[in-house]
C-alpha cells in the first residue's frame, strides 16, 4: 500500500486504478481532495504488447503508461493507493462504505467506479492465447501495425459486418462467417464494394500466428484476426448499489449522464464499464470527466437534493 494519509475517511473512493481510474483520481487530487484508489491490478489491455492511438503515448507499452500515471498521481499528498479488490459498497451516512476482499472498510463522500470489463471470446480453439497479440477487437488500436496485410474477421453475429466493412482501410479482408449469420443482399453488395472476401466454411481452430484452419482441411494464413466478443462489467458493485445497467451490443454497461453520474446519487462511473467505446484515449477522457464532476458535486452539494439508498 502506498499512502500519504492514515485515515479511512476520504472525499472520494475510486475503485479501479487503470486509465480511467487514474484520470479520475488525478482531477480530485489536483483539487486537493482526499482520494483513495483501490486497484486489483487487472488492466484490460494487459495482453497487448503496446498501446496505440493515445496522443504522446503512441506505441508505448500499456503497463508503462499505467505505471507512469500511478507515479505521477502519487506525488499528490492527498492520494492513497491500496492494492486489492473492492467486493462491496453500500450507501452510508450520506456517503459510501466500501469493503475490500480482506475485510478492510473505507468511507468516502463520493464513489467513482472505474472497474473495467472482462472480455469473453468465442469458443474457438487458439483464440484466447493470441488475444491482444494477433487477435484484436479495435481496428484503431491495432489495425495499422498489420501493414496492410491479410486480415481475418471471425464473425460472431451480424455485428461483425461493422468490422468487415471498416477493416479494408487496414488490409485485405476475409470475413469468416463460421455459421454466425448469413449476409443479406444489401450486405453482400456492401461487402463486394469494399472488396471483402467471404468464407462460408466452418472454422476449426486458429494456429500459427493468426492462421485460420477450416474444418474442410484448408488453412488460410492471416496477419491478424478481429473478433467482436462479449464483455461483462468487471465488478458487481454498481449493480449491488442499484445503478441502472444498459444492454449494449457487446454486453452490459453502467448507465451514466454526460457528466458520468450514474443513476445512484454520488456514484460516478467511467471507462469501459460505463461506455460502449473502448480504448485508452476514451478511458482517460471519461475518467477526467468523472473526477471533475465528482469534485464539483462535493462543492455544490448536488447529492443533498437527491435520495441516497440507505443500508
């Protein structure tokens, strides 16, 4: 535990110390508020070699960006950093009480949830071990490095049309339908206009770097694969608190307003758990808004006009 403050009472508790959580905590720290970050050390992009598309940090390892962010945050004397997992939170005395996995309890006037999401990939042999290295989901994050080579899209539903139509800007695209859906006439025309090759044979597994082995015995060599998997929110705390949950095309996410306030007064949510737009740049911006909004609610007392859930 890195700490500058021995008390268990804080202006804000930030659950999650990845990009969104760091960014939220930074805003509160710069307002000289007492803030504690509880971090379980599970960045979503931990499997990727490098992070791309974040201004001034393009091509840097994600762990390096996170470590630098943490080091800069901890220079602020009102910040406490605790390693561990927050397992529960309840509304308590106009604020919140958060319990860690080891039973430690922290109290805060505001709560910022930056818990991230957990990726659930299709059950295709060979996908999981290549995730973040040769199998991706975000073209903006990883498409450029494929050097306009052969790119496969492993379909999981009709949503995969979106990837298949975007990715020709990054290389020669083959859409592996794998029985997930059958494009209609309009979709077939759109795919043809973008020079996307359609493969209807079923996929057996992924081998080599990103080679797709078909059930009919053929193997198609790819430089990278893209897939739209499912995601689930990385912590049950938001749901336990009663925060409204939206159902997005890839999975659930926490409903927030433009200032990242959830439907529970005093609870702000940011990053991939509260957005349909993944990636480090979005998470950092999301966190900055959540942290600033949480601070302003402390100043202007916006929570006082709303009804908190009691224990």
